[in-house]
C-alpha cells in the first residue's frame, strides 16, 4: 500500500454517475481485493448510522463506526465505503474531516442521485482539494467484450494500427459483437443477464425493470415542478438522438421555460447527456459553447432501444438497425467517448454546428488532444460523405478528421477511419 508519506496524501473519493452503472459493486470488489478490511455502511438501508457522522470529528466517527460495523479502520489496511451518502449531509461534510484529521485512511463514497445532494446549500462549503471525484459510466464496448470472455479480441484491438489493422475475420466478428452491444448496452445487470442466458428477451426484461426504476426516482428529485415533465422528456429523448434539440419536439404545447429545468435535472441525474454546440475556436471546447444549441443522448444505448419499444428477437432486424439508423451509431460513439474519458474528468461532449446560409454544416463530435481539436464524423455504414468534417478542417486548420464507421482501421487522404469497435483506442491512435 506504499509508505506513510504516500498514504498521507490521499483524498476521500466520491464516485459519481447515474444509478445502475455499477458504482457500489465496483467499490466493494476493489475493497475486498485490495484491503485487509472493508468497512461498508449503507445510509439508506441503515439510517440510524447517520448519527455516527454528526460530530464531524474523524476520530469519533471512526470509533463509532468500528463498534457498530465490528470492523477495524486501520490506515493503509482498511477501506471505508459510505454508500448512499446523499442520505446524510453530515456524512458528505465528514469527508473533509477525514482528509484533514485522518488522511491515512482510504475513504470512498457513492450514492443514488448524489448530484442533487452535492448541490445542497449545506454541503457546498467543502473546499476544492479536500474531496476527489471520479465518474462512472455504463460499461464500454471493451468492458462488454471482457465480460463475454473475448479477451483475445481485446488484446488485438489494443495492438492494431492503421499500418497493421485486424484481420478480416476478426474485423467482421467484432462488428457482430458491436451489433450485440447495440441491443444489450452497458448496464452491468443487463450485461450479466445476457452473458448467463444468451437471451435478448431476458436482457430486455431487465432493461424494462431498470427503466421503471429510473422513472420511480423522479418523485425524489422533481420537487420543484410536476415530476411528470421529467418522464415526458425522458420518453422523448430516444427518438431525438442525433439531431438538434428543440423543446417543441418533446411537446408542441409545452413552453420551453417549463421544460428547461427538468431537462437539466435529467442531465444532472446522468440519465440524459446534453451534447453542446461550440464555435471550436480553441481548447477548452466549453469556452466556445453556443447558448441554447445542443443535442441529447441517453445514458445507455440498450436502454434507448428498449424505450423505443422495438422487438429485437430477429437478427435481421438487429443488422438493419446497425446499418440504417444513424442515431443509434451516434449514441454508441458518444457513449464510448464518455466511457473512455479519464475517470476524474467531468464528462462533457461537444459538436460543431454552422448555420451559414447556403452552407450549413455539422460535425457529430469534437475531441481534443494536446490542445488540438479533431472532428469526429459517425457513419452507420462503411462509407459516407465527410463534407462537414472537411469544411471544419479547412476553417479550423485541423490536422485530419476521424471517421467512425464499419470501415476497417486505416489512414488515408486526411481521414483516420476507426471501426466502431476501436473507439476506445482513439487517444492511443492520436498519440501515434
């Protein structure tokens, strides 16, 4: 676990992200595999434990938790995991106490709808630097492959280069697995169900149950307005992916001002991601955001298909969706870009939208690497025009464009072609 001086520099960590993305399970597994003692407290299941944090004194808190959990809290040997921490503002503030008063103890926290608790006036005061953050997303396609024991393919992906792409048989096998991911998505419980049953129907049943659970949560954080507005927006998002968002597309009779806050709350919950347009005049991309111009995507592509109500029992239908539906391809790539960001990076996605008369253009995503901006175009098939991307290259002096499609990995004529299954490797490819 390293020496004392290294341990003294540790900072309590809050793991953030939408519900059902595997936060608690991942932390629990980490605690069991990396520490002698795992001390876990769930403040939702055991509300009486909240009183342990009322003193905001790390020594007192540690003593009381040890007696109740019957587990030692030893610096360098124990992990204290506070789950559902949003149930207690005192527990959130106690993280600062651990940093300042007992910096050698490893402390991790997580919770459902935690983003709303962190915005509460009672916890906004803990200073930057006293608590670290990490974001968790649905399983990436790479993690999906590992869950299906396709370790060999993952190794091939991590070694492929434009000069030495995957063999044709591997390429086609991976595109088949991408089709499966489109349907199953990356929610851990759904992936586990599919891995064990090999049944799309069983996976769909779990997706439906999780969808209902998300909707049930609306009552908890829709206090400022009729929570049914949240459900109205969430129901509309799957059919709006890939195009500029207009509130009129959600409900032609509703006023934008009535739906704006519910949409922002859905983004805060992690269920919906807003992809904001930017002028892209330099990094960071957020500095050039265009007010009120954005697209949306859902938390998970499998959830998206489930909410669209499609019957996915037919392989031919799955193939048709993969080839013809650009929105699904765009959802997949956006999800992959988020999943492969550094975990301590606040998740955000941007795109380029130009409204010049007679010369409109739109690039699906923009990514930055060493302060350079690269356009990313998504093509559901293996070919397609890159007019907008090339226009961006000329206007912004970009080195080249990235096309994500079914085309094998290659680099030719200013285009880095990345197959869907290699989205996780884009940063590596840019480095080389």
